[in-house]
C-alpha cells in the first residue's frame, strides 16, 4: 500500500482566518501521526497565507514521521529549508494570486535554477522531489536535474468533467509514473484527491506515496482529525487490493 502524507496547510488556513493560535497544525500533525499517517506535508508559501515558519520549526522538533516541505524554487526558501532541515523538500511552482498550486513545475523552462536548488538541498541531506504535471517530457526533464523523486500533479484527473476525460487523465498519471520508475525515480502523487477519486490512483503500483490535504482537513472538521486520516488510509488500503 502507498504511504500517506497528510498536508495540514488548511488547519493553518482556519487559524489565519482569525490570526489566533488555534487550530494548531502542529497538533493536527500529531493526531495524523497517531492515526497512521506516514508523512506530514506543509507548504510554506511566500505570502505565508497559512503555514508559518513557527509551524515548520515546531514540526521539525515534534514530527516523528517524515516531514515534507513544499517550497518554491527560490533562494529565500532554500535558506528556510537549510534552517529547518525537512526530510524531504518538494519543489512547487508558486504564483501569489493562485488559490492553490495550479500546475506542475515547468522543469524544462527553469532547468538551471531547479538543478541548482536541488543540488543545494541534497548537499544539506534533504531529499528532493519535483512536483510536475503527468507529462513524459517533464518526467525526463526532472530526471536530468538530479532529483531522485517526482510528485505527479493529479489536478487534471480530479477535475476532469467527463468519464472519458477522467480515464484519459488517469492514463497520463499511469504513463508518467511508469516512465519515472523506469528512470529509477521514486514517485508520489497528489492534488485534489478525495475519498472517492483517490481509489484508482491508490491502485497504481508505481506510485508509492500520496499527499492529501484539503479533503482530509475538510472531513476532519466534521468527524475529527484521527478519524478522517484513518478513513483515508482505509480507502487507500481497499483500493490497493
Ligand atoms: N501535493 C502538492 C505538491 C501540493 O502543492 C498540494 C496542495 O498544497 C497537495 C499535494 C495537496 O493537495 P490537496 O490539498 O488538494 O489535497
């Protein structure tokens, strides 16, 4: 079965809505771990709209599973990563005005920058993953940067309006995962996954990790964090059979 990375950004979104101390994403991360999460994922955005550097610092001190920092490929974020030493850094594109990460990195378009940031992170013993669209060109470009991992953007699959489009987008994810695996890379996937659409993705053998945030946090508001994480793990387990 795939590993589950629980993204706790939107616990911080709720806190920042009032600029108070609660709910604390660090507490949510501890509950996610107790429920069986394999990884905690946070995106420290340039505009600090949800996760703050304080969260990253405390998570680094308290997190007992892998800590995955999603970050823009920039020198400012490189300094943050050096300071807090996550186990894994996932390079993502970032645009200030976007509601969420809208597409994958254009690795070809920024190859030298991505290469340099990747090498600097690896030199600090931080594993690097590149968040890319499920596109074979991007997979090959990612491989050439020296990153050992990719995370495939599942947004187009999740948002597909018709069954036909959904099948086509899922196949792109499968093909990209196979190509990356053949190149010797480790493969994760995420974005837009929920308790329904996760099933076919959880059944893709080449994908070893899913990062899921919004759907889990949204369910947690109603049923509690541990239960929401356990139900996601259960859904993935069934689908993987
Ligand atoms: N993976 C990456 C690289 C992301 O940027 C995000 C969104 O922050 C996710 C996974 C999780 O997406 P969602 O919140 O839609 O589950």
